[in-house]
C-alpha cells in the first residue's frame, strides 16, 4: 500500500480532530472554524514589552507601552504573545499544562513563531522558564520546555532546556495580586552553573506558556542578568488581558 492510500486509511480510522474541541477538521493539529473564530490571536497594536493587546491600529514598529509595563518596568527588552488567555486560549493552555495534550505544542509553536520572528537576534538562544524538580516529577514534563524546543526549531535557533533552575518551590500564583506574585517568585530561579561558560552573554529568548503579571518572567530575566550580560526577550503562548 502506497503512502497516500495508507494516510487515507488512517484518516478514516483516526480522522483529524480540532486540538481545542475535538471536532472534525481537514488536517491534523488544527482548529475547527468555530474554535478559530473564538481564539483571540494577538494581531495589530500590542505592548512592545509584554504583548498585551491594545486598542487602535498604530504602526507595528512603534514602541507602544501598556500602563502596567510603564509602572513595573520589566527587565527584558521586548516581548510578544501569540494569543489571549481567554475562553478557547485558556482551554488550550490548561489542556497542555495539566492534560498531557502534547499535540497542542505543534500548532502553538507555529502561532508563537509567527509573532516571535521580530525578536530573533544573531546567535540567539531559546530557553524555557523552569519548573521546580518536585513539580516536574509530578507532572512529568515542563510545558514551557516543550514549547521552547518546538519554537527554537521553527526559528532555527539553539535551545537549552535547563539554562535556568527553579531553586525553590513556590506556592501557586493563582489568585495572588501582582505584588504577591513578585514577592513569591522573586528569588526562586538561578542560572544553571553547568552552562556558565557555554552559553555566556548570548541574547536569550525566554519562553513560557502564559503571562499574567510578568513576575515569573521578571524573576527568570533577573536570574540571567545577575550572572551575565544577557539581552533578554520573551515569548509566551498566551497573555492574560486583564491585569491582576
């Protein structure tokens, strides 16, 4: 049996499903029409620093900064987000994070690559926000590392899954205020001494699944900058639109 006939047979037995709702779609790793319309992809005007969607239709090259970033002053140079963390976007993130839905990584990395290409720098290294080893042991995978590896491949960049270490286990940030979030994760990460010289002073693209207040990405960025002269950029799958 030729490959074409084999693929047709597999499609009959295992028809392609929407990665969000499970409905029928024409090809694997896609969204159905309904879910596609429900996903808020980050297009048009967004905060230069965090990717927050902003009203208006200004030039994409203009450095528009949201009120939150003006107030908090994130330490990274520029950041992007692929989609908003609401409705279908939230469902996709939670399914990837807690539901073993590794099939979401492929389309998610494609969406992230589309918005992340503007961040690419010569000799850039892609790295994920780390999990504490106890959470990694329980969950069995770091969703940020899955995304960063796939994103690095699409952008043709080097990848280091454990550039940073989560040195202390922190409580869940869900329901915490912005100030509480920054206090909880402020010193929770360190640079992995194994790569002290191999990846020294290269531009870094930090990857995470979702950004709420920016506390986690701030802690990761400061951990890098404390141990070297790192020019840091950030890319997340989803951005919480309402600031907490």
